[in-house]
C-alpha cells in the first residue's frame, strides 16, 4: 500500500472584506506567480442567496480571496478553506 504524504498548505487568506478590483488582482497575480505557475489566487463568494427578481443574481454574499493555492493539492485543501 502506498502512503500519501502531504506538505503544509502554501495558501494564505487575505483579510476578510478586502475589496480588490479584478484588474488589480490580475496584475498582482502576474507578478506573484511569474516564476511559479503551479500557484494561483481564488476569489470565493459565499453565504449569499440566489434571487430571481428582476433577474437571477447572487445577493448578500461575503467574499474571500485566497492566495498561493497550489494546483497540485487544491482539491485536497478545499475542505480546510471552508468554514463549517
């Protein structure tokens, strides 16, 4: 039986409520990950609800930005990013 060794997570969560425009976030990521293409940043909207009037929209959500997520272990770490 093979054993699975996991390294410590590399990700870090930004201060909750940080409002970073998409263009600024993209520029930060280009610089941050220039030499390490296995890392990325993810923006997660959560805690809201879908409404249908007048058009379908997601309202009342919080937003978190998580930096330095490693693509090779992302699916393993998602549970540790979620606050239950």
